[in-house]
């Protein structure tokens, strides 16, 4: 019994000791369950709904502000061309008389003066017999063509309106590759239902781009702004805008194997546009800067070789600004002002950006060393030459020695085709730059002689013209009706 009681007492003492130990442990820490409960990461709090006013505020960006600033000044340019065509067979059978064929065209433009001065592309209004402008609200005005510069693919038209919204013109001299660009215009015209401009957004993909191939128009596309903002047919002439709502270029052309935008759009820099527009407004035409040198023909098999071919002087016109500056055949132009010249495209781009009367420092490479000269730019010889209009759509000027040297013409006398309409070009085959050297059996010594001979020969029957093109003599014949 005493053994049993002793066991019970031993157990009691052991239990007391264990309890004291556990109590001591409890005073120093926590139980495993308690520890897990205290170290568990609390669940993330669920955010409440975003206030509607915050969402509305986030919709407004620099781009939306820029569009609001420029869109009221963007217009749709509508054209109509009337062509004389033979009457249809039934009409011809019943008496035979000529008819008319009317074709419509469309493009874009933007207002630069509150009294209705509008900038667009030359190819938008080229050959048009009627031009009208549709405003953003649908109001339409007849437009007068102030001037056209086909070389730079720019034109100025004017409408009889006042207090119009205008587009703010920026600069293209400090463009940053990668900065936002916004293209505005009226792609595909009224197929989209109204005259509100469409907006597409991209970036400045590159600057100083030279297009070796032809764009949509017939201009010289050098030193262009490249953008991936979508430009489609009908966008031509609309503004390319930066994120501040300033016009930095005029949408002009695209490169596309499909005819639609593939992200290769090109715009005429606004700094060049300002100069051209000023000339058109003041003079009605552009004073063409002339230096009096011709570069050697490119001997390149591909575009990459052409880009690195250099700008080698092939010929200098005697008595020209280049001649007076001391430039020689064989010199390589390596810099014009601050601009590096790597090829003929770079040289053409620099010529488009200088003004008549401006003095331009040139760096030349001659016999392995660099030579510095300064050339004072003059008007192209044919600009101030008297013009003779023939057949209503054909302008001729008398061939002079300066023009002959400048253009590399072989004939000593003749009448230079200064300007010719598309209609006359299609019917006769003459192009701008051709030189008429003979009409019938009469040798041509001046523009007036060509006009007299064409009138005389036209009364006798078909007219036979002999003309020079590319230093080769060609022949065409036509009849006056």
C-alpha cells in the first residue's frame, strides 16, 4: 500500500514539475499555434472603385489637346477636272460632236491665315479646272489658286472668308526621332460620311529622308520627315503635328506596295513650306535658287551605293555663281553651311532650303584637301526669261547659253519647254525640259519663232516637231483642231 501511495505521490510531483516547465515556456514564448497565427501575412486589402472623375481626367492627354488645337483649321480640298473627249458612239453616229468628261479629286489642307489662306499639295490641285474647300462643319467655298510649286509639291489656295481658325506653325529644325506625331486629314474623302478630319498617331521615324523613287506627286522628295502615323489617299496636304499642336510638316506621300498605309509616310518639313508659301503669296511663283553647277551622273547599282556616292561636280556654268565662287569640275561638295553632303540627294535638299540672294559657305574636297568657298545664290536663268504661251497650255522660253550650260543641252538654239499641261503632254508627247529645235522644215531660234511656226504649220495640216530630250533628237506630230 505504501508502494502504491508512493507511486501516486511521485506522479503528482512529476506532474507539478512538468506544469512548472510548461508555464516557464509559456512565459518565454508562444505555442506553435499561436506563433503561426501571429506570423501569417494578412490578406491584401481590396481597392475600392476608381472615381469616375479620375477616369475622365486620364482620357485627356497631350495628343487630345493637340488635336483640339489644330483640327478646326483642317479642311477638305475638292477638285474637278474637265477633259474634252470624243462623244460616245451613238452621239457620234447621230451627228458627231465632242463631249466632256468630268472627274473629281479630293485631298486635305490647313488654314494658315484667318482671311482664308490655305496650304495643300501641288498634286492635289494639279490640272484642276475648279477647286473648292469644305470646312469642318460642311460649309463649302470656291477657292482661288494663289500659286503652285510643283518641285516642292506645295500649293496655296484662298477662299473668301474671314475670322477663320488657323493652324499654329512650328519648326522642323529640332525634331527628335521618336517624338509623337499626329497626322490629320480626310482619307478617302466623303466615303467616311462627313468632313470632320481623321486623326492618326505615330512618331517621327526619321528625318532627312530622301526618296529615290517617285511619290504620289511629281515633286522632288528630299529631306523629308518620315512618320509611321497612318497616311492614306486623301490625307495629302493635311498637317503633320507635334504633341504641342504645332504643324511640323505637310503630309505628302507614302511608300506602299499595296496602295494603303504600311507605316512609311512622308511629310514636307514646315520650315521649307514657310519659305515656299511666302514666295507664292508675294510673287505668285517660287524663286528657284540657282548655283550653276551640275553634279556627275550617279554610277550606282543600288540605293545603298547611291547614298554613299558623294556629290561630285561634273560641270560649272561659265559666269554662274559657282564659277564666280571658284568651284571647279571634279570638286566634291562635302558640306553646305552646317549640313553634311553625302550624295546628290543631300545637295538637292540643301538647294530647296536656301533663298535667292543668300550666301552659303561650302566645303569642297579638291585633290585630297578641303577647300572653303562661299557661293551667293541667284535666280535660275529661265525664271526671269520671257515666256511665250502656245496652244494655251504650253509655255516656251528662248534657249540661252546659260540655260543650255545649266541643263546640259546639246542644241545651240531652240525653244525650251518651260511648263506643259498634262493634257498637252499626253496628246503631243512633250515634257518640261524638252527643247523644240524644228517645226516642219523651219529651224527654231527662239520661243517666238516656235509659236509663229506652230500657228503657220497648223493651218496646213499635221504639225511635225523635232525636239531634244536627254541630248537625243526625237520627233512628234499632231494636228490642231
